[in-house]
C-alpha cells in the first residue's frame, strides 16, 4: 500500500536522556527498524516527523548564545531541525535497507508549508516553544522582542507562538515526483517551515509560527495520493473518556464519529486532538483510511489487528 | 547550457555585519538575482554552496550552550547548515523566479558525501573550524574531547579537523533525476555531510570532518553531466604570482597548465588551490569546461568575456 508515515517527535528524541546525537541516532534506528519492516512487506512509504524537542534545543542554544551571535528566527530554526533530523533519518534508514538487501533510495527534501496570513491563530498565539523564563526575563523579552509570553501551568514563563492551519505544501509536486518514482522521501519535517504569501503578492516569506505536523501530514498524504495516513504516537488506540473510569479505546471511527468526538472535546488540543483531526481531514479529502497507533503496532494496525482506523 | 553553480560562503553570509537572518536573506537575494539571469538566458542550473560562516556560528552556539545542552558533532551541524542555507536559497530563488514569471521548481536535497576512511587527511587534520580558544581552554578540550587544536597564526587556538577528498555524492542519482526533470536543485551544501563506509561494511556513518565544497562540486557536476562547472568567488580571474609585482590574471588554462601551476604552489591551499583543482578534475573527468570568476561577472564569463576558463 501507499502510506505516509507520520512519526511523533519522541520517536526520534525521547527526552529521557540528555539528547546527545548518539541517543537520537539510537532512537531513530529503532524507529527505522519498523519502517524497514513496512518496506519489506512491499508497502511504499513517505515519512514525515515532528521536531519539537530538536527545535526546542536549537532555540535554547540561540538563547544561550544571544550575547555573542544573533538569534535565528523560528522559520530558520525549523529549517535547521529538518536538516538535522532528515540527515539522521535518511542515513539510518538507508543503512538498514542496505543491511536487508533492499535497494531503495532515501532522501530528505526541505519543505515549506503555506499558511494563511490572516489565520486567526496569528491573533491568538497558543503553542509554547523554547525555554522557560523567570517573570523578569519574560517581561524584558516581551518589550525587546515583542514576544507573547505566558505563565505555563505554574512551571515558569514561556513563549507562545501561533499554530496556524496548513493550507498547502509548497514542494508537494517535487515530493510526489520522487515518491512516484519509488524514492522513500522524508519531507515536511516539523510540519514544514511555515510561510505566508502576503496579500496580492506571488512571493512567500517565513513566519514565526509552528505548524502541527499531523495536520501538515494530512495535506501531504492527500497530495501524494497515498492510500493510508499512518500516524504513529505513544498509544495503541485513540480513546474517549481518556483517563476516566469509563475510558474506552476505539477500533474504528467514521468521519461522523470524529466530528462528534472532536466537538465534544474528547481529545486534548495539544496531543490527540490534531491527530484525530488530521486523520479526519485525510479521509474527508478522499484518502482510503487513516490509522492512529503506536510505532510497535504499526504493522498489526495496517493488517487490522490493532490501532484506531478512521474511514469514511 | 547545463551548469553547476558553486557559490562561495561569502555569497551568502558576508561577515561584515552581525550575521542576522535578515542580512543573510539579503545577501542571498543579491546572489539569486544573478542566478535568475542565468535561468532567464535559458541555462539549466543546479546550485551548491559553502557553509563556513554558518556552520561556524552553529558550532559556536553549541559551545556557548555546552553546560546546558549536548553539543552536536560536526556532521549533524553540517546537516543543520544545509537546512538553514537551503531554505533561504530555495525561498529566495523561487520568489524571484515567480516575480519574473519563470515557472521552475526549486528544492533543496539533503546531501551526504562519501570520503575514504583511510584518507591521509584523517591523520593530518588541517582545516580550522569554530571559535578561538585560550591556551588553557585548548589544553582542556584536547584532553576532554580528543580534539586537535593548533595555534592559528597567533590569533588564538583553534580546532582543526580533517578535510578528506570527496569520492562520491551519496544522493547523486536522485539529484540527477530531479535536475534532468528541470528542477533547480540546491545540493551538496558545504561540500555535503561527510560520511565514511567502514571497511567491509555496506553502511555509512558521519565523521567529524569538512569537505571542500568546490571539490565536492566537481564530483556533483560530473555526476549531473553538466557542461559547465561555474565556480563563483571573490575575484574575476585566477592569477599567478598573486600579490607580487608580476601578478598575472589568466583567461585560459589547460589541464596541463593547471597541473603545472598547482605543482608550483601558485594557489593557496585554503582558497584558490582547491578551486583550480576542482576545475581541473571536472574537465579531466569529461566536463566541457570549468569557469572561475566572481558572482557579478558570471554571465560575462559564460559568454567568454571574463573569468578564467579551464578546458582540456
């Protein structure tokens, strides 16, 4: 089957350790091991991934160096993280493919994602990124850089940025041409580098925002005409009444189910919400099915033995 | 004509300013303006670029943050710089192409470059990278990280890394397929991420080294079968007896001339030497011609009115 695999950030960098390159490579190897199984089964995959922990580290390094070197804006940091993660992913996957004798090209294509310059998210920055600050630092940064900084659940102050809705993958045609030619493409890392097209102009430019990687994945899967959007996360199945006595894992969801549960607020906005919404959008726009499950259960889920399957 | 354009690092980041993202975008716009002229004239180009100043800044940010976050090795920093520069380049060039009504795709492909694990350069690290250190810091870093650190012309102590000879561009087939389909590809940034293939193994892994971007460009141009390798630098022409009363700019060089002057040590190893060597290798391996000139004179040089042209 033709599948877009969307990997969570923690498939790459579990912040249990210190986040060294060795640790990240090691986590990516585990992840790639599962991806190789998919390819060995004859599936054709494209890959997208989160970048939260990595771009967080890049932002923090910028902060710690700010008296010596200019800090890069969020779009440039996102581009750096695509380079970093894409490199580790393509090398690791290529090595494992060679080890099992599968002859497939693996490449990373730098990806920009278009958002609407008038997206309401720009008036309501909500996504926390980067390091924690003291109240005094927060106040200074608000003045100096015009950042929106909020008190993050009492853990300290943190910058929040807009998380606008992705509307197009700028490089989608090239990604599709490679994918259709049998290349395993890593693309749209971190949801893609967010860009806007100012009104009345043909040009695009980067913006300080982050794009939900699963919503971008839904767009990418549609433009690649894959049959499946496979969203890999921490849990085997989506559940309603999560964390309550009547918690219920779900095996199947229709579009109507998704809409109902989303409107009921069953899924937290920072985690399962956008995954279910991405799954819904992909099927809504013509995809066969979306699957939400954990990395370990990807193959079981594809064969109908696990995971939550979303169909029309 | 089919052309691989090799841009010097200072075509992107002239360290006259502070190196902000705005400055880098602005320099890249100037560079892309010339590249658009090449495309308007009907040439088909691929682009490679240096990354010295950018990877230097990334390394320094790692250093300044080292008590808080793990430093990334040089291969990962190189990957980050490819993401950063590729993003700015593809966005800027795409915008300018749209503004003049040229409908061409522009993408960046993350690139790894193979070097020989037994390259003599690994026993003789010679390329200075990253920040300057005091004698005491240098001594500490030698012990803690096993780095080779040398006194850099009395300006302080600096880490030196191997600069091995590039032997293959790992992603060359995919780059060629895109290039042949008419896509403007940005590839092999900073000479590519250096990787070795340990003896008897199929896999590759990154190494702490830097690759001369012009030598990598010669390889890439050969694998793309371009007619021209266009190396853009600070000067209009290559000169012998550079800086002496009998300094003589050269309009034409044959392979024999290149070998003669290189063996005489006419060109400094850190700057014009590898450019002339890259120009020589490309022609030696079957390319029509190499041209060395400045960004401003690229078109004049292609039309035979400026620059140094290297042919068989």
